[in-house]
């Protein structure tokens, strides 16, 4: 197909991109600093857990601009968010959910931080891991004792993320690729 870059999006191909809470499913082929985005409140932890450099200065603006352009072109976008990082609180997870809605991707997937066996994260979190059934390391089941939230709270917040993202008028407009400015403005006002 023709490169997305020809339409002014700035991407020549798509691949999965990630920031500390997830990220848009488009990654620019270019300098590393142009490939990362993220929220400021978790930069240091993300760098520690993922061993990656800090994101762009204004990643949210960049992400919104890319997704808006994709929406204009009729390109379906997906975002992925991880809830339950060690420093997460009820408030920070709600901020992540708010960010997912404000970002406006076509679809979103939310998962609970899962320290998969054999990974550096698993070794780092070994003392907090409570689950022994490997089949439950699925991203939906809390497998460790979180520092600030109970396992029930993590499950509730995960369900809340899906409910808040998918049960709003603008999700349907995104899914149906409605881009007429007046219609979008009206639909977006119904989310409030």
C-alpha cells in the first residue's frame, strides 16, 4: 500500500509503540526521540522498568496530532495501556484512563502490569508475586501484591478503564470513523 507519510502523518509504516502507560500503535521510523511518547508523571519509573530514555518534550500533543490526522484519513488506531505500575495509585490510574479517552484512539486495550516468568520484571518483583498458576499471568488477573492498591482495586480499575473508554458516544464516532467537524464537536460534547 502507499506509505502513510504521503498523507502528512509522518509515518512510513506501522508497528507497535509503547510508552509507560501504553501508547499509540504507530511508530515512526526515524530517530529514537521521535519514536517514544508518554506521560510525565511516570517517566522515571518507566525508564527504570523498561530501561528506555525519556520521551519527547510534548508527547501528548504529538500523539493527539498523529491520531487526529489518522482519523481524518480514516485510519483505525489502537492504543495499549498498562495499569498497576509500582508507583500507581487510584488517582494516577484514573489519570491514565482520562488520557486514553482524551487521546481518542479508535480502540484501546488495558492490562494489569504482569511480571511474566523469565523476565527482568519478574525477578525485580519476585517478593511481591502471589500467583503460582502460570495461566493466570494473562494481563487481566493481578498476580502480585501492589504497593498502593489491593488486587480487588486493580481488577475494578481495569473494568472501569474498559467501561469508561467504550461506553461513551465518542467511541462510537471513532469506531464509525465520523470525522465531520460539527458532528464530532457535538458527539464529543456528549462525553462530558
